């Protein structure tokens, strides 16, 4: 059994209107649970890599349902602390064509935000861990979470556990200024950075563009790897997606792929999971970024936040077979 | 057009699991909106009486959906203030037989709780009003709401608008001690009290039992009318329900009725609405309490919080016709 | 193969709100198709007896869906004429406990009502038929249908095909006076009458009560058999149901049975189908009325209008086994 | 508060099969309510403009549900008369790719068709009105409606209320000849015409093409503004949509936009609503036609007939931002 | 009435996850019934051609539901034998964009596989038949089915009933080697072959390509007609589809059509049904292949396996009208 | 952490029609997974006791979905072997009132049935185990399963792991004679027997009745404890349920409880789980049988096979509080 990946972050309830209904039309919601870091854990678990959540959810049946949901998909939830007031909620309506999807966040006062640093025993949590992952939403959740995160990062560095960070700026959580102040110092503990040229510019003071931007991020923050993803959206809703991985001085570019979207949420997490998998399993950098993009592309076709895909399915995509056929 | 009934209180989103599913089984929820006072307003609107909500909901699409829901059923929502952080949520699973229904409240930090007294112009709101209704949950929502409520009650008294109060103690909102401290002074402004002998004892210092309890409530607090409701639940889920109305020194008892339950939530509000209607229209006290109980009984058979019943349907029940028949 | 039963009457679309929702709550409907006579045909088809519909439905996809629905359950629809403006609609909300179910009819201007007598070639339709069935709704549908019905009855009498009639008065279709004028002459062609003491009194001038009423109906109208059904509804929704069959001077009473109701519509048709089956197969009169009541009782537990029951299931009920058990 | 827009026309129930199911596959329908003029009213209400329906619906619960549906979305239904036999019904199956959507109308004998002119007090209805809107379906509904419409138009002209007319020819309601006879005289009362070059040719005797057609319509009928919309459909279902507005001698052309379709019904009404809004608020002609097209485009992505869009959403589309992104 | 088409093959239950859900997400399934040969029968029945199934299903309610499903759509199921252990099942998840649809077969030990040759009285079955159709899955179902099939083919040949064969190789049922051994001898009884160049090569020893392949198939196996279909899938899920019919020495090519896919399963059966119809009704070869491709294209837009299309709808497509429009 | 309970038996897919629909009405199914032994494991996991499944499921996505379903509810599935042909299926329609629920089994040729004894390493499986549970269905699944079971029982006895056995005779799996031959020798390894007087008589040669039957079972087979459950069903569907526990020479009788049924399947498993819990935690015998009956009663009110109940909920029932109330 491989050493487990530890994913630290908030868990939320996701409530989706049916089909393409708008919020004001909804008479019911589908229910799943999500979290940027937890989505990465789910994808890794589908690929046979042990993954554990570190978070905090209320000690009532909705909290239990949340943990059950992640456990259903093979993620270990035993490290999640029970307590606090409420689970944050994400209301989602799925757009179509030129109408973008919309999210209404109701995530203030969440169980994780009121965590006491003493509730997490980081040395025990990270003992034997193979990887530590967090995103830019965790530091945005207030001092308690930030403190806990810093302790976790310090412990990870001390234990030599590699750390990945997905920038994921959310303007509903904090301002660009706040992020630009708090995020850079955290990179000291980070090995793998996932974001975009715009992120590098806005939050990390990197003025270069293109490959130079990745190189500058790498050098400035002493990273092992930098990955940028790119997306453009066509008027009728087709998404064009690609990524680059900068590793040991070389840039590896994925193919550029068009995809018709069922559910875009969680596609970035699928990419990050693919990246972590490639680096953990020491696949070639080109294969790593290709696999990550393939996972992200295929995630676009799956409802919900999770990249419920087998390694074989992703590889079949990479081999160019299977697209749109009925496999029977 | 009759003078409108003003209902002041919190509006919440209600999310129900499907059928008799437990929370941990739910993969989706039906969505409605509710509120103890607002449910009374909806019932009155079904009966042709103008009803207006006074509350506060966030200025986003879920807030709009909430207002739309009440407006759909004929309640005027123009007085509802837009603002604040979030709408409180009520997760509901419907029990069966010996398994009671369960509610998980996620109603802290709601839009109403952060209302500023200046946001409500009570003299304007109550101008031309025929009735003012509130319940015991409003005073439990913190100082801002309590202040706003007191101002509303003072204005109502000043304008001679009759006031009804449904005790509705919720242990998830505050303690019995807190309620026993805050509620009694509010009765100074109340004309019609709806509750139970246990409420009288616990919160209002009334030691008598039965009819004497109602008389004591009446006298102690200078009320115009006191109504008590009674419910017992049989093992297989049949509910036995009745009520008494104490008015001008006389007690009027309703029949005792058994009912098979589809949805119990909102049945007390249906009763209160029936009571207000009878008093407003100056029906006989016996007819008033009978109508109120009939409305409550029939509400048990309707999914959701609302007593979506016509006057004719309630009266047909009172006349003993129609029960269980197919009307075609 | 037995000689087929011919059922003449209107076919309608039935739209049901979900669960116990009221019309004003509905955001969707379940769709089936129905018809008092057609329901009898469906039950007979489940029991292996060939059954054919004679009716008229529009020549569009909703008309086709209607015929498909009956054909799905084994009824022959080849005799149904295509044409006319629209299919009548029955909106249904299912009550609970003291709240009765409600039906809103939208059945005016239906395809059958505008039928031209020449569209039905009765001698061909009835050639080789073993039975002819109609109800009291057909004569209420206007002159065209009444004329067609009279021609059918005349042809049946001429060919010696036995005729059954289920009184089924619907106040939304015509008045009691109209029915009392039009129905009695039709009994001249009828062999088996299904109704109630109240029907005998209101429409057929029979003043006697109880068994004497059945005997009087029998004698006055020269019938072969008379069947009365009885129903009382308890406050919490349990239905008490029984029937009597008067045949060759003797009354055969079924047991009195209590049943908890899923869907009451079509239970009378299930009874009539059971009666026709017993008479056609020359079962004993007692077995005939018992089977008919058993079919009606079990129909109460099935959603939709159809008695989708095997002979074995009805007989297992008669044998007192199986009630409420899981058969596995 | 702006002066209200009055929309006169028929209200119908819309029953949709689920997903892309054909009528013959349907086992249930989603239920909404619609009406070409009422859809315009709903869109205007979303944009903060007061809108009122003038129509007639039956005095039963389906009629009430219809009004509740429009009231839910902020449209004033107090002017709608209750009475008549039935609500017209629209059965809809949604096509895909080369299979077009299909509608089966069951709208004969509707409540509106039997309206008596005396049921509408036009001077009172139009008192203080800011706009009057009708479509080409109203004059197709028979003499009673035509008479009522003419009275309304006369009153509007007398009171100086601007009138818009959307041609919307429906071959299931009447023939082209009938329309060509009845519609032209109505234009005498119209200020703003919405249609197509083909409409101008077929019903209004205009032989010119392109811009000249609009100019000829304008001049011939003394209009204030003429708007034409254009649509072509690609084999795989993408719709290409654009419009032109002819105002004071100048033609303002919108961009040509491709859109992937969720629900096409009501897109023309969204356009008309955008047009009315721009003219009422005296926006620039170019902005007016652009906004109208943007509203129509976005309506294609929303299930049901209503353009449930905020002004901000339409403007964000016009600004070219947001397309296909997750807004969070 | 035309002479009936006999379709011999297995009937299966099809269970579909909802929307684009993956198997591991499913909390429910939609249920239909299918079968390559039966799907052809359903399409023919929609077009007014009598079609009869020859198969075997268990004598329980799921077996009955299967027959009811086909009967609903007008197919005669009276020849289907009842018996055997179980109905095969097909679990289906519908892909999107680059994620292909997936099928999990659970069809071993099916009722048909254990059929005894004596259970089918082929001379009686084929008496008066106008056509016999089977696919490459039937011979893959084991010796019992193969024996029965051979007897049927022999009887058909003896009676002069034309026979069509759709190659439909399924790798989950048998290997290419097995198929290459068993299929060719069956062609001796076949008049019309439907497949692909690859089929000709893999199973029938034909090395030529393009038109020459069809000619070689025709000559080698003494066929009357050969039809090849072609499909390519674009990354975002659009399917490009076309076909060629080789008849009496001439190749008739259909147009090449792009289609956006709702449900691909059964599109090949729709093509074959179109082919059979054209040949049976002696339409021109070009019209025949065009109609067959049009039926296949439109089937892509219909959920489930059935080409629920009228002749008029297919012809309207051929005439280039109607695409993507709302027909009202 | 307590020593885990090992549950050995078959896992099946359960497909339920919606509401009270009959199989022939179904257009879709809800999907869960079940297994008599696995249901016990789920109940124990809800109560904080570690529970592990030993079984075999196919190595495809339906097999994965099955394991995910149990893991969701906290059961350890790591010991389940992947392989074999298919997962058995249970089609369920839920009865009402006098119509019993019906199950169609499609469970032949299941993955477990073809298990090779070498696939289960019993000493490793049972290492550290606190309990072993199996039911009478496992021995009915053929020689492979029986051999594996015997090896498991032998290992359990060798390791001193207590063994419980729930008789659960299924006539669809084997005959009474077969059961009477195979089951008794297995009791040699059993400590706790759950069944009925009829089971004792039919399969285990015990002629006594009542308490004497339990004593005789105990003595004859050297058991530690014997539990009998009793159920009678009233015509309108109310179930009367009770149980007795015979332990160390004394009989402990539970109260007799009436319950209104939502889903009866799995109620026996809930009872057995309650029994195992009481014995494992060394609760008093009376408390043990009362808790077990309470769990069974409450399970009747929960859809699906699982007793998704907390210890607190069961105890609240035992304390007589909460019944039918809304807990808020």
C-alpha cells in the first residue's frame, strides 16, 4: 500500500438545481458533498492511491452524511474532527451555452472555521504520509484555519512530506489584496504549485508571461514543479482546455482539447489529482501532464464534483480510443 | 378589501428528504420556504384575507426564490427587507409510525438576525393593518430582532392593531430560562395567546391546570383570548388533536379528532390562522375554535408547511361530509 | 380463446399530482390513461380474458399514447376509431385521512362526443363477442354517444351478447334528473346491473331498501343479476367495503373488508370486472361476489386506475393467506 | 414606480415530457403555465418593471395554480377574470439535433374564448398604464376575444398608451388568409411591430425585402418602430439568431449570435420584452435591440417559457464577459 | 394488412442511470426493454408494418413487463414463449463528449439460451410471414439458440420468406474466431446483409475495400442486397453517420450527416428497420438507403432503444424541413 | 476499538419500484444493495461497532457500486473478494394493506456461488475478530459457498470467535428437505440461534412449542442463546411484532409492538444486529431483547434494508419518548 495523501480543507454540502433550472425555478435539489482538496482525494482513491481527509464537520446527521459520501468513494474520513456549528453550503445552478453556471455560497460560520489548533495532532496525522495537499481556499477561512494550516505545513516540511498547493482564488471568500498578503509566505512550504499566469501576477508578484512566468515562480519560491492550466469558453459552451508543467527547467505542454461540458465544477481538482498521481508514481513529466489534462477533460462529462474515473479510462482517452463510442 | 394581517418573523428554506428517507440516505431534497408566522399568513391568504410579511432575506436568488414562494400563494412580500448574510435552513426528515420526524436547524446568522431597527418603519408598516401576529421564535433570535419586535408591538398597541402570539418554544434557539425571562413582558402587548398548559406553567408562571390555567393566563396578562391545543400520538402514528378557546370567561372546546399524518409541520400555524380568521370575521367562538382545529387537522394531510385549503374545504370537514371520498 | 368482452366508453388522460400534493402545489404530473369501461377491460385482460375497447381518440401522439397504454396491459385497441378534437383529461390529487381525493374534469369536447354513428359498425364489432359492458357516463356524453350506444345495445341484444351496466353517476356530467330520464330505458338491454340502493332510488324509481331493492330492480327491469356495493370511510382514511349479488332470487353477500387506501379510483371497475369474470366463467355466485370484492379491495392498494392483479393474487387473498407478508 | 405594462392574451398550461422523451414515451409531465403576452410580462417583472395580466381563467384549482405561477415571478394577476370552462393546454416534447420540438395544442374552448366584453373594464384596466402589449394569437381566438381586444386597443389609443404587437402567427389557430384579413386593421392602433419579413409579406401586403420591408411596414401602418428577428438552425441544433430594429428611419442591427438550445419556446417573447424595456426606459436604439437579442439568446438556455434573467445578467452578456464560466 | 415481419432474438431489460451519471453514482435506474431484433420490430410497427417477436422470457412479472413494453409500441408478442430462468440485463451509463457510453452486460443464463428447439413451431410461426430478421447476437447465445435459429432459417428459406441479417458483433458474447466460424454458413439463408467493411473482413473473409467489399460479399454469399454503415465520432461528441446500399450491382450512397447524440443505442437497428421497410415496400434503392439513414439519425435524438418516429417525421427530415424548429 | 464482527454471505443489488407501483407498472427502479448478513453489519456499524463483510462481487462498476454502498454506511469491505460473473438481483415491489410486498429473485450464478475456497484465508479474516455471523441463505448457495462456510465456522470455533446464525429459510433457494439436511450439522459451530418455533420444527427436529421449543433447541444443539421472533399482520397492514430470548435457562420476552410499515425487508436483520450488540456489550438479557425488538420496529419505518438508527434513537424508543413527535 502506498503512503497516503493527506488533503486538508473544508468540506461543503453541494445543492444542485435539476437540469438547467435556475435557482428561482428550483423545487428541489440534488445533494452531494464537495471540497476542493477532498475532490482531489476522491480522484486519487479512484486510482488506487490511499487518501485521507483532514477537516471538521458538525456532529449531526448532515455531518455524518458528508463523511459517508466521501467514504462511499473510498476516501478515509477517520481523521475528520466532529464538532462546530454547521456545514458550509454551495448552491449550484448549471448554465448552458452563453449562460454561465452560478454558485451561491452559504459557507460562513462553518465547522472548520471554528477549529481549535489543538484539535489536529499534525505529527500523528502526517505520520507515514506520502503527500500533503491544500488549496487557496483554506487560508481564506480565517485565523483558526490559517493557524492550523501553518502548523500542518510546518509538520509536513519537518517530516519531509511533499506539499502541493492549488491557488484557487475565490473572490467571495477574500479580496485579492488579502490573498496577496497571506499566500506568498505559505509557498515556503510548498513543492508543487498549480495555478495560472494571472495567479502568479496577482498574488505572487511575478511579472513575466508564458514559460518565463512558470520559471520565475519556480525560482522565486523554491518550488519543485509549477503547473498552469488554460481554459477558453466558446459561445455555444464548448470548453478548450490545456496545461503546462514546468519541472526541472523544462516545460511540458499537454495537447489542447475541446470538450462539451456536463459539469465543470471539480475539473481543476481532477487536474491536480492527475498531477499528484504522476509525481507520486514518478511517471514521466509529459505523461504526468497529459494524464492530468485527460482526467480534467473527462471530469467535464461527469455530474458532481468527483473525477469518478479509472486509470484505464483516462489512459484509453490518452491513447485516442473510445471517444464517444458505446463500450459493450 | 379587509385590513391586512401583518406577520413578523423569520423566513427559512426548508429542505425535505424524499418520502421517509433518513438524512443519511438522502441524495436530494425537495425545497420549500417556511416560517411560523409566514405559514399563518399563507393560510389567511388562501381564505381571502390580505396578509403581509415583515422580515429580512438576503439579496440573492435564494432570497428571491423565498419571496417568490410566498407570493405564489398570495402573500404580499413587498414589506420584506433585502439584506443580510444568509437564509436560515431547516433540514427535515419525515418519520413514520414510532419514528418521529426530525429537524436539523441551520438557522444561525440569518438575514433577519442582523436587521437594524431602522430598516423597519413600523408606523408605515402597520398603517391600516387589521392584525399583527408573531410567535415565540422571533424573540429568541437575538437583540436586533427583539428590539425590532418591541418597536412593532408598541406601534401596534398605539394604533390599536390587535396582536396574536403563538408561544412555539424551540429549545434549539434558546433555553427555557431565557424564554421565561423575555416572553412575559411581551404579553403586555398581546391580545390573543396560543399555547399550552405547559407553556403557561414553564414560561408564564401559571400553576393552575385545565380551564383554570387559561383563565389565569387571561387575567394575569390582560388578554382578550387564550387558546390551548392538545396532541397525543399513537404508536402507529395516528395523531389525536383538539383545542380549547377561552374567551370572555367561557371555554369553548373543539371536538377531539384523530388524523393520519402526511406532514405535521405547520399544523399549529394552521390552527392559529383559523383562530385569527374567526376573531377577525367575528364568527362565534365555538365556530372559531372548530374551524381552527379543522384547518389544523386537514393541514396534517398536506405536504409542506402551508395550509393550502379553501374555506369551503374546511367547512365541508366541519359539516362531516367528504371525508375520504373522491370528489368528482 | 374465450369470446372477447367489448367495453364501450370514453378514454381519458389522467394526470396525478405527486404523492399527496394539492393541485396548487404541483410542478409536475404522472400520466396514465383511464376510462370506467376501459378499466374493466384491463382487469379482465390481466385475468386472461380477451377484452376490446370501442371508443374514439384523436389522431395525434397523445391519442396514440392513450391506445399504447391500454395495449401495454393486453387490451385490444384495434376497434378504437381515430378522430376528433381532443382527449378528455382528469386531473387528480390524492387525499389522505380526512382530506378526500379531488378530481378536476376537463373532458368536454372530447373525441368520443363528436363521434358519428356511422363510424361504428356494431354488427362487425360484436360479431363473436362474449359480453358487452358500458357505464352511466357514456349516456351522459351527449346525443352522438347516446345514439351510438343505443345502436350498440340493440345490436348486442340482437346477437344475444350479454350486457352489463355500471351506474356510476357523475354529477359533473349531467344532473340527476337527466340521468333519471335517460338511464331507465337503457336497462331494457341490460342483463347485469351494478350500482347501489341510492342509485336504484334516484334514477330507477325503486323505493325499497336492502335486499328488497335489489329484487325490485331485478324484476322491474327484467335483469339477470343485480349487484350493490357499499363503502364507508373512517376518519383516518381506512375504507370499509362490501358487496351483494342478487342472482336468481338469492342474495349472496361478500365479507366486509377494511382496507388502507393507496388509490381509490378504479376500485368500482375492479369489482365489476370480477363480477363479469365470475358470470362469464360460470363460477358460483358466492365465489363471484367474493372474487369481485377481493379484486376491488386489492385495487385500493395499486396506484393508477387499473386492477393489475393476477387471478392467483386475488384467490390468495380469498384464501386469507399472504396479507402483508413479503412473498419471496 | 414606473407605469405598469398591460399584457392581454390567453394563459395556458404547459405540460412537458421529461428530458428529450417523445409523447408516446411519457409517463409524466412537468407543469408550468405560459402565454405569449404573459411571458413578456414575466420578463419585464424580472427587470423591475411592473407588469399586469389581463385574461380569463377558470375558477378552479388549476386556474388558481396558473395565476399563482405568474404571481410567483412577480406579475400582477389581480386583473385576470375568473370564469369559463377550461384552461388551454400545450403539450411539449423537446427535440434534439435534427429532431425539432413538437407541440400538441389542446386550447379550444378555453376560458378566454368565452369572455364577455363586459367582463373587462378597459378604462379602469388601462388607467395609469405605461404600455399595452398583445400578439397575433389573441385575434385568432374568435369573436369574443377579438371584440375585447379591439375595445382595449381603442381605449389604449384614447388614453395615449403605447401599443406593441408581436405577429406570432400560429397555423394551428387560424389560416393565413384569416390572419391577413383580421390583422392589418389592428395595426392602426399599434406603435411597435415585432415580426419578420415573411410576416410583412404574408399578412400585411409588403413586397419589399430587407430594410425596405421594415421601412414599408413603418410607413404603411404609421408605426413608431418595427423589429424583425432572424433565426437559422444548424443540423446539430445550434441556433443562429439576430434582429434589426427600424426606428425613426434608421435600422439598428444586433450582432448575430450562435446559441446551444435548452428550450426555444419563449425566446421571441424575451426579445419583445427587451424591446419594450428599451423603448420604455428610452435607452439608445442600438442598446435596445442588443439587449433584446441578448435576452432572447439567454432565454434559449433556460427551461420553461420565462426569461428568468436579471438586467445584470443580460448586460454581462452584452459586455462579453461571463460566457460559460462558473460565477463564484 | 401487410404480411408480418418476424424478428427472432433475445429480449433484455435495459437499466439506465439518470442523465450522465456513472454507474458508481447511480441511486436509481430508468427501465426499458430492448433487443437488437426487437428494436427493428418496434420501428417497423411505428411505420404501420405488422411485426412479431419470437423469443423466450421468464414466466414472472418482469417477463410480463418486458412483453408489455413491446406490446405498448404495437409489436405482437403472442409468439414469445414463456419459461426459463431469467431475463438478461443491460446496465447502461450514457457518456458525453469524449467519455463514451458504457454497457455492463448481465445476460448469461437467460431464458432464451435454454430454449428447447421443440418450443418453437417454425412452420406455424412463419406461415404468412413477409420477412424474417435476425442479428449476429443470436448465434452467439449457445447451441440451443443456434439450433433454433438454423431451424427457423431453413423454414424461412423453404417458405420463401426473405431474410435479413445484421452482423452486430459483440465481443462480450463470443470471440472473433467463434463468430468467423459460425456466421458464414448462416449467410446461405440470408438475403440482405447489414454490416461494415470491417465485418466483411473479420468474419466473412472478404479482403476488398469500399464498394468492392460490398460486391464481393454479395457475390460470395449469394445475397440480394448488402448495406454498410459508417460512423465517426468527433471529440465533443457529434457523430457523423452515413450508409451505402449495394443492390443489383449498383451502390447507392446516403448523404453524410452530423448529429448531436441523446442516445446512440438502437441507431443501427433503426437503420436496418428503414432498410427492411424500403425493400418490403419496394421503394427505390436511393430512397431506401436515405430513409434508413434518416431513421438512424433521428433515433440518435430519442432516449431508449426505439426509433419512435412516424414515416412523416422521417420524410420531413429527408425533405430538409423541420430541423430544430418548434412544430406548432 | 472493539473487536470486529465478521459477516459472511451474499451481497445483492436491490431494485425497488417507486412508491407502491407493481412490477408491470415500473418505468424505473431505486437502487440499493443488500444481503441478510450485510444488513446486520450495517446496523452494527451505525452503533459504533466495527463490522466487516466477507463475500465476493464481480470486478466491474456494479460490483464497485455495491461495495461503495456498504462502505458509505461505515462497513469495512476490504475483505470482499473481487471476481465472478454477476451480482445477484432482488426486484422488490412494496405492497400496501392486504397486498403483500413481492420479491422476484434473480440471484442464480452469482459471484459468491463460484467462489473457490482458497480465495478466503479464514485464519487471517478471523484474526482478532469478536463475532462471526451467517444466515440460512449462505448454505443454500451451493457446494462452493457451503465449503467456504464450513471452513469459516471451523476456523471461528478454533479461534474461539462466537457465532450467530439467523435461520432465514428462503423457499426460492432450496427445499425444506434440503435445508433440514444441511442446516442441523452447522449448528455444531453456532452459539446464538435466531429463528422461530416453526424453523425449529421444520429444520431442526424440535417438536416442542413455546418456551419449551427454545429450551430444546438450546439443549439439543448446545447453544448459548436462542431467540424467536413473532409477527402477525393485520388486514390494513399494521404489523404486530415481538421476540423472546432464551439465555441460560431463562426466557426474556420483549413487549409486543404494533407498527405501521414503510419497508419490512431487513427488519429481521435489525433484530439480529440488536441481539448481537447486546450480547457483545454484555447488556442485560432483557435490555438485549428489548433493544433488538426496538431496532426491528424502527427499521419498519425506514426505506431500504438498513437499520439506519443511532443507539440514542433506539433507546429513546425504549424509554417511550419521541414517538411520532417532531424533534426540533
